[in-house]
């Protein structure tokens, strides 16, 4: 029996659908990375039921039992059903919310997104295709989060969610559904299935539910290829489809941006790129003492705290390294909030204690840190002047690497600190992220969100891991700044 998940996989990439149903043809990577996304989606779904209270939930069990329970509820005259389950033409769907009134049934699909996406209509189209052969469907609706809603006290569900009637848009897709199902049934039994990589892979990889077959389908792509060109966008597939995989094979006449040309030249000529004049000018804006700052944040689809919007970044931790002069040893300060409560006020108060007015604050990727500071300033007007002073005195250490004023082939086109650091400062044990239990911001976010549910012993261990990770981010910035200072002083 086909499921809605099968159909959506097919719409995204027919080969992913085929591989999913022919597991003996591949070894897929277990995709545990989206478990948090799924959990948050389920949470949004449960909260959205409050828009239509008093319904009956069809609990997850065997398909047959779920269909039977759904039919029994319909026969009893129930007007609101959560997770109703239906089958038609060998295709099974579960519906988030169904409501009934005098004119028929109304379908509501709940999404944890803050905007409409085309794939949501495919989701509703397959549900409608099945439902209309079981029930009289009068409207089809998408329920998603209102990104402008800021929580004040108790959740206001009518403001938190946006309900869009997409009956007409869904109806326009129905003629293709039957054809798609025929195609799905025809390819699933094939011994092999060819479908080349393309933009659908890029979209799938960045989606809430990334493809688990990327490594398999991309196994013919070198570890460093045209797909690593900085900000290349969709043009990378133009190169790929013209038979160009290696960066060194890009024709000299091919139009590239300035930073892309630096990357290509560095590889073709096997040399480092150092623009000392520009680096010297860049370094002239720093004035001691220097404050190297990094935040860690988490986000929730359903706002937990007053004044917070869906998916707003909530800072819970920062690390701060301070250099009094070019030859001094760095001083370290840090903050990690107690989990289970709003961390913002405590963090903001400590931050304005730790960073004086009018000092030079150094970050890596200023867009993120400035956003955090601006949000804090808006939340706490009494601290706003100081917070915005920090904001306005930020210098972004990523710029020389983003613009490729300093570039080595080991960076592979990336300006991420985790690529830049080992390329410029290889083999330094104190800068090795791989030795840490928590190795990236996503891991930090995930463990902090559930930290208050852990045992005291676990909390102590995880807090130590969080502090170690954030501390490495700022000491990494110190070492990169020192490397740039060294470049500036080199004869």
C-alpha cells in the first residue's frame, strides 16, 4: 500500500521514492537529524487542534484499525476528527484535522512552517484525491504559523495560526495525482531506475526532511568540485550537465564572480591567495581592548516566552574572549542560562556587565549576532542603549575569508569558521572541534532545549560540554585574528 509519504517523496524525486522501496539496492544513511524537526511538527499539530477543540483522535496503530476507527467515528456523527485515516486506489492518507458541518467535510492540514510552500499543495492534493472518494469535501485548508505573532501571556491560537483556503489551488493539481500514482506503481518494481542529480537534490537537502540517499546519488561527484564554488547557485548544475565536474576544468572564458575567480585561480595555480594591502586596511579598524563574542541560541515554532515570535532565535549562552593588547593573554568570560525558563533577561544583564560601552566587539558572521542583540534590545528597553552600542561596534571577522582576501585551497570555497580554521591553523589541538562532544550549533540547540528534563548528573555533564563548545568558537576567532595580524606584519 502506498502512503502520503511515498507520494511526497515521489514528487520531490522519483529516484528517492524508488530507493526507499528497494532498500536492497542501496545502503542509506540513517537520517536522525530530522527527528527534532518531526517532534516540533507534531507539537504544532497538537497545538493547532485547539482551533477545533473537542475532536476525537484516531491513535496510531495498524492501518486497518485506524481506518476502522475513523469509519466508526463518522458513522457516530462525530463532527471533528484528528488523524482520520482513509484509503483509495491503494493509497493511504492520514488527515490532521477534519471538521463536519451541514454542507459536508472540511480538511485542514497543519504545517510548522511560517509560510506557504508549493509542496504543501501536493500534500493536500493527495489527501483530497483519497478523501473525495470517501467523503463529500467542501473545502481544503492549510494551517501554518503566523511569523508576526508575538506571545503575550496565554497563547492566542487564532493569532498564532493562519488558515488559508486552498481549495481551488488543490483542485488544479488533482488531474495529475492519478497519473502520478500509475507511474509510482510502475517504477517501484523495476530492477533499476536512473534519475540524475539536479536542483531537486539541492532543495531536498535543505528541506525540513533531507534526503537520506544524497551520499549514494552523489557518489560520482569528487569531494571538491564545481559544487563547492562559492555562491555558485544553480549555475553549478549547468556546469555539471555540460560535463564539467572539476573546478580546474572550468574554461578560462567562463563567467565567474571575483571571489569565484580567486577560488579557481588558487586551485589551478596551486597557490595561496593573500591580499596583504586589503588585510592591512581591514585590520586598521580594530582598537584595543578586543571582545570576541559568540552566542548560542535555540528556537521553537510555538513561542514559549512573552514577546517571542515563532522560530525567533532565543540566546541562552555566550562566550567572550578579551584581548587587552596584541601581546596579552586572552581573558575568558562566559554565560550559560539555567534551562527550563526564559534565559534572555539574565543573559542580557550579564552581557552588558561583561562588555563595556564603545569597545570593539568581534564576531564571526555579524548578521546573526546583530540580530540577537537587536532582538534583546527590543525586549528590554532599559538595556537597549547598551545592547545597541555593542551592536553598532561589531566588526565581522568572517569578511576577509568570505571575500577571499585570504584563501587556501583547503578551505574548499567555504568561509565557515570550521573550514577556515584548519586550513589556516592546521594541527592545533586546542582548535579541534572533533574532540568535543558538542561540535556545532545545531547540537548545542538540541541538547539545551531538553536539558531541564535530564538528571542532575546529566545536566552537569551537558553544561560542561556546552561551555567547551562555545568557548572554542571564541578562542578560534582570537587565533584567526592573530593570524591576520601576523599577515599584516609580515614583510
